[in-house]
């Protein structure tokens, strides 16, 4: 008897950045809290421009520098710039750090105020250079909430909810409508 197939989900772990040197090394814009795990030697990515296999990765200052076996010169490396690096993980897998979450885990969570009042539902996670944002659908509009502990102090996966701190301008329909706001 065969085991049932494990459901998986695709997770973005990085994006190929600029080339470094002449041998095909590239900087990677890391989108995971587990770079040592996700960019270990022999990790293979099936990208939109063909396969990429990690030969070696190392930190160069604050940036991850990766050598892929398929990229043997600067031209090949530059041609891959901007390519997303995604992996398949079991749908029930979670990052090792309990304070970290995969995007698919956050989608559909009910957002509430600290008083327990419903705000809406998380519909998207945006990864911007400065920080990640949660897109929360609130009535007939979307609210962008920086995904930082000060503004999202509670995430309860089992309860399928998160708490958003009500800060002036964050949840107001019109930021100038708050008392004393001019």
C-alpha cells in the first residue's frame, strides 16, 4: 500500500540579485529566516529561467553570496538577476522560530483589535525592501499593516487570528478624522 502524497506549498525564499565577480557568483535577496537551511549546498531550485543548484553559499558582510553550479561566468549570473527562488515545503511545516510564519499560514487569518473587535481578514503578504506588510480587507477597503511585533503583537495560528494594535492613523478610515488630528 502506498503512502498518500504529502500536500505541499511553494514558498519564496529569495531573489537573485546582482552578480559578484567574474565566476558567476550572485548576491541573493533573502526572503527566509532560515537562509543557512534554504541555501545549503545541493539545494535545487526550479526557476522560470531553468534550474539552479547551490554549490556553496556564504555571508559577504550582511549579504548572502551564492555560487550556483549552473552559473559559470558573470554574464550567466547577470542573466538570472531578478529570478525568484522558491521551494516546495509540506503544507503543515512551520519555520523553526515560533515567531516566524510562511505567507500561506497568514492568509485568511482574522485580524482583530486588542479589544477583540473584528477588523477583517489577511488577504495578502507583501514583501517590500523596508519591511513586510499585511494586506487586511476591512469592509470595503484594504488596510496595509506593517508586520512588526509593535503593530501585530499576537499571532495565534491555532485560533486562526492575529491582533493589530490600534495606532492613530493605522485603522482610521481617514487619518485626519481622529480626535485632535488636524
